[in-house]
C-alpha cells in the first residue's frame, strides 16, 4: 500500500508490542468486589468471554490493527475471525500462518484465530451473523455507519474506528525545532494515509511566517520513490482511485483561489513513471467556512489557516464531524490546561507537544463524534471484549431485600 520500509517495520513492532502488553495484562483482568448495603452479602462484577469476535480491518495498517484486536480479544478468552482489506491480503495470510503456528505449538487449535478474505459481501455476512458477538470495524465513516446499523439491528456489540480529520495548533511560544518535524511527519508520513494523519494546521499569526517557511523547506526536498529504499520518506498512494481523489482536491483548491505553498501535482519519480505517486502539498484555503475542511481525504494535503486567539483555534479544531486526534504546540501551562479541559479539544486523542500521528499501544486508541465509538489497544480497552455480570452472593442466614423493602407474608 506504499508504506515506507521504516514504517512497515514499525507496524510489525507494534504487533509484537501489543502481544507483550497482552501477556502482562492477562494477569490483571480483574473484576470488582462491591460493598453491599445488606449485611452478609457481597457483590462481584465478573468478566467472561464474549465468544466469537469479528475484526474487519483497513488497508493502511494491514497488521497492527488486527494485532490490537486479536491480542486483547484472545486474552479475554475469545476466538477471532479476521476479514482484512481486499487490497492487502498477503499480509493477512502471512500473519495468520505465524499466529496459527504459535498457537498449535502451544496446544491450541489455530482456528481460534481464523482468516476470511473477500469483498464487502463477506463483511455484510459477518455483521449480520448471530454467532458473532462483537464486530470491530476500521474504515471509512460511510461504511462504518452501515456496519453500525447492521450489527446494532441484531443487538450485537460494535467497535468503530472511522475517519480522523486531525488538526495541529501552533502557538507563538511553540518550539519550532519540535513542531516543524512533527507536523511534517504527521502530514507526509504514510503518504497521508493514516487515520491520525495531520490534515489541518492552525498557526498563530505571530509565528505563521517563520513556521510556514520552515515547513516549506522540509517539503521542498522530500525523498520520493521506492518505499523499500531506506532514504525514501514518501511512497506511493495505495491505488489509482486515491490518486484521482488527490487530483480532484488539488483542482478544487485552485478553483477556489487557495494559495498552494508546496506540492500540488501528481508525481513521477524516476523509474516509477505511471505509479501512484503524488507531491505532498501545503495549501491555504481562502476561508474557514469551506466544506473542504470537514472532509477527510486519505492523501498528503495539509490545509492551513491563521488564527489570533487560542479559543478561535480550539473552535476550528472542534468544528469538523470527526474527533480522533489533535495536538497543540506550546510551552504555556495555561494553554495546555485549556486544550485538555472541558472547553478544549473534543477528540479522543489530545496531545501536547506531540503530533497527531504515531500513538503508542499503552493508551486506549479511538475517537469521538463520527470517528466512531469504543477504544482499541491499551488502557481499559480490554473491557469491551468481555461480557459483564453483576453477581450478588448471600453468605448469611437471612435474606433481606435491597432498599429496605419488606415483602413478608
């Protein structure tokens, strides 16, 4: 799908990391003991396996997202059925063979981590199957809405990781030696094909000329081409349709009079003519009120706006339908508190002096609004892969009713 070698290796490492995390977590998946109002009683909250979990993953992380789900679901006692993107079947076949080998060498049938490949009709069948208790879906908002309706229509559980129209805010006191390369990676890494890619940039007026000049210099010399060459930073988009989406977006920017600061063309690196390559692009649209700010495109286009007050930048950050990742660059503790608080970013990931892209496995991953619901990876995410029972135990010689109710004959 065009991911450069370093990022591909990083994705494999992420799968390894979540497996290590899950091994430790398996000894700490605790229920709770709750004090009862009735003498001689105790209340337990007990987790038990769901049964069968379906994982429908996207092309851009063909291994790691399955790893997040498999590792936590498996230690919760579930079997998994994985439907990967039809664009990246070979990764899924390789991973499934490795997992099956490990399981069978430890006396577990490899079928508890099964694979099924195919197009949308396979996904429809998984969503509609009464045998599947939880469907974890990663993909577009449009398809995610259909998945949610299908699964909830049969009262199944659903975990949705959808669009991420992510923004970075750069305050006048930002450390540019940190902010510029981080925004650069967020916007250009994986050719803009991460759900956490930086797509919107809000820069304070006092620092905008200096920041944008530095960012343009970074964009001017992006090594583009073979993703297996270690020096390459920008590989291809995953298919021709993505290139067409990029081209239409660039044409629209020109039509509305946007100032294109860098890039803006389909690329043809030497030896890869006719490939799915594009130039990473920086553009300043003429207005904040345009629909282009609200649409997520999986291409390396960074739209920029200038602001004067943090409240304005936060309002712009929150003005889109998606709510996955956000970041602010500042040294002022007051700015940090405002960004993290109830009047701050409404995203599921709210970073300070860290870019929007590149989450670690230890924290829960997920977003709000049309990004979907539920969390994957770390934190309390494991609790979504179990069913919970409240169990009241009476170890006394009496049987009092709760709330002091008297129902004696």
